[in-house]
C-alpha cells in the first residue's frame, strides 16, 4: 500500500483480506477507485508528487536464467509506459523532487538513479544500501541512507549533482533507519540498540533521544517503519512483540519532545501498521484505519470503496496504451 498525502492518491495492491480484485489506484479527493487491468498482481512502489507517474513491479520472473522482476514507469496523463526493464530483481524505488529522476534499489547492485529524460543512470559508490532504511529530503533534493556495515554512518546522495558524501552521526551502534520531516527539518534516527534520536541542523544538533530498552514492557525490537501524522507533530513506531504482548505494541511519540504519548496493544486479527493515512491516523494491513492518539479502529469509507465498488472500476490505461522502449545508457 502506498499513500501519497501530497496529491491524496494511493496504490493498493491485491490483498486477500479486503482487496481481492487487484492493483487499484484510489483518489481520496473524490473517493473514486480504478482497477489497473493487466497489472492486477503487480506491486506498487511509488507515486510521483504530481500524480502523473506510477512505478510498479511484477512478481518474480525468470529472465536470462536468473530471478528478476519487471519494472515499469507509467505516465498516466499520456497513457504510456515511459520506461520498462527486466534486467534486475527490483526491491524499491523513489522519485526525486521534480519527478525527473528515480532512485532504484536492486539485488546485489549499488543503488542508482535513473534520469527520466535521458535514461542515463548514476550509481552510488557504495553497495549494500537499502531505500526502505533511508529518507528523502525534499528541500535539498537529497536521499539519506544508513550504512549497512559502518556504525554511526549515513550516506547522502544528491539527485542534482549525482555526488554521494558521508556523514558521521552521534548515535550508539549502527543506524537501522533514518526519516526526514519537512516540518522544522528534523531527522529521526533509529539505532540497532532500539534507541530513537531526533536531530536538526543537518544531523549535527541532537534534540532528544528515547531508549525503548528502558521501558517496563521491553520490546523485542523496534520495526524500521516510522510513520507520522499529517501535521508531523506525532510519529508512530511499532514493536512486533514485547515482554507482555506477543502481538506487539504501537507507540505514539511527540516529535518535539520525544515523549511516548500512547501505548497501543496489538491483537490477533487487527493488522499491523501498513502506511500513514490522513490526520492522526494510520492504515492497517487489514484495510482498517487506526487513530494513534486513541487506538480507536474504524472502517475507512475510502478504502471500503475498493471492496464495494470494485466491479465498477474502470481501466485508466486504454487498450491502445503506448509502450516506449527505453534502455539504460
């Protein structure tokens, strides 16, 4: 599931619990949904902020004797596939600020960016970097990603220049996750020691730190996913299990003070946190939404549209959709 709060759209993949129809493009403004016919079993990766481009990947395929995925970038307005490749096993991808470049995360390769005008790729000089652990800084048009091997180390890649530099941060242990918040330009870092840090001023000033190991109900681990409220006043994290609850606990944290405001115990069948929603709510893997300030769970009329109106969904890509063959240069 991918929700773009900037343009109020979403891509929701086929799911046996609440979406059996296939990959659906959802518009939250007018609460309409469209089934992407021909891509029912594909996985959504990214939606551009101008809502014109979608990045999708297929399930695993055998291509040239090895496991690969087919990756496509769709231009909705022009009804064409502007790029496709079967050369890699693709894990993840993100757009840059101007939707002119994408960063690709592929198996056993370096991260590399792809210019969507020239289709020239620029490789990052370091291997073993994962997009899902990193964060995009839209003010700088830069991507920050922690090192998989070095402690306290973060690499910063500029989409504009193609240059990657290294930043050392005052944390304990390796960095599992970094997340940038546009409001007040704050970076949140989760270390391998289950400590959450808040930094500002280009990762030089530490605002606070929160050690989850000090909690009475100690978590087994803190998941890499860090979500925020739409106002970016609150952040949400999860532990898959704790001493007292094998189903895990969700934490609502005040971003400014680093204080846990609420502990929400998970339970069987509820669904774990999947994606941010609107206001102070998050989307669960069960298709329901949860208020992280109260723990209240409710149905979403927007998500429910998928289940109820799916038969009336239309294909946004007409049969005569054009395919422009593009290869890496």
